[in-house]
């Protein structure tokens, strides 16, 4: 433990000596990634579990100093498995029910970042800011659990993340937490409920 603490202190101290501004005012960063998403609150009578989805898009890194502006637009596919756990909800006398729901969404982010540690070979950064999700399509086995009408036209989330640039390659890990209702669920046998979304995303890109 003492060794780990010593290495951490050494890293912080060395970052202050080695950190330097970026060598370009503008980087274009196309990315491809995987994501896991879920809902902050279980829908009444229905359990849900996140499955791996994918995403791709492009970010811009604007700013040559320690602080940079990072707007971007991406396509996201979220995958979720829903299981009905309340038998009174099931149609046609069924006793069990499971369905996979895929949501296609356009995400726009406006992040602010800070370069924590930078050398000619490697750079470490952190970022934070809002994200705006626009669901455009919902694909499910049927529309018993959720359909397009259950999803808000636009939702807002907050993003915190960190990343590493290794030469021309970028690696970013972000966590997004919902700040507004993402989905509303209603059933004649239940009281209506709503929930926010959370998403963990890992992306690999190229810094141009």
C-alpha cells in the first residue's frame, strides 16, 4: 500500500512537470465503442437488465491549452432485456414473458475537458458536461412492454469521464446519468411510472 501511495504521489508530481498544452488547436476524433445501459428505477411489475450495445460517432477537441471544448455527435444502439415478473400484466394467459428491446438514438454532447498529463507519447484527460439523447427507433419482439411512444423525444444526461491518448489512438471511458425522464411505462393494471437512464460507454478512436 505504501508503494502504491508513493507511486501515486510521484505521478502527480511528475504530471506538473511534464504536462504541456496540445500541439494542435483542433483534433477530429472518430470513435467506435460499446455501451451498457439501464434504468435507475425498475418499472413496476417488470425487471430489466442491460445488454451490450454499440455506438459510433465523432468528437472535436478544440483548444490548445490545458482546457479544451469537446462537442460531438454519435449514433447509439441500447439493448435491454425485460422480464415480466407480475403475472397479472401478461396477456393471453401467459405465465412468463421476456423480450429484448433495442433503442436507436442520436446523442449530442458538449463536454469540457482538462489535460491532466501530457507528453509526446501519451496524454491523460478528464471531461464533464451535458448529453442530449434523441431516440429515433425502438425495435422489440412485440410492443407489449415498451414501444416508441413510451420514450421521450429528447432526454438530458450528465457525463463524467476520463481517457488516454496513446500516439494517434484514443481510449475513453464515460459514465452518463439521466437528468430527465427517459421512459414512461403504463399498464391498465398498474400505476404509471417513469425512469431515468444510465449508460457506461467505452470508446476507441483515432485522433486526427
